[in-house]
């Protein structure tokens, strides 16, 4: 399932990519929402598994500030995949 999520994120980031654009928290959440929606369309994916990959709804801001995890040791899978793909593609 993580491979599917990663593929969905790569496609979504490509759509949102802009050479000058910073990855903001609001864009991060938008990409997360789109990626999770893509996963839930598959019939063989369990909602419980999907929820384990997601970010806790109130743990991260929904602002236009650039994404900064500070010195966090752990980041939700989906946010980590988005962050890495965005950095790779810019």
C-alpha cells in the first residue's frame, strides 16, 4: 500500500509543481487529501491501514507557512512521502 501511496503522491506533486513554489502546510494537506482519496478508490485497501499512514488531523498547521518539521524524530508516513517527493522534484 505504501508503494501505491508513493505513486499517487508523485503524480499529485507533479500536478502541483511550480519551480518557485514552496511546500506550504496548506499545500501539504491538500496533497495528503488527494493522495488518500486516490488510495480509498481501490477496493482492496482497508481504511484502518490508510488511517495509520495519515497525519493526525490537528497535529500540523494548515497555514501558508513553509513546511518545517523542526527537529521532529517522527513524521507521519504520508507527510514524509510528500515532503521527500516535493524536495526531489524541485
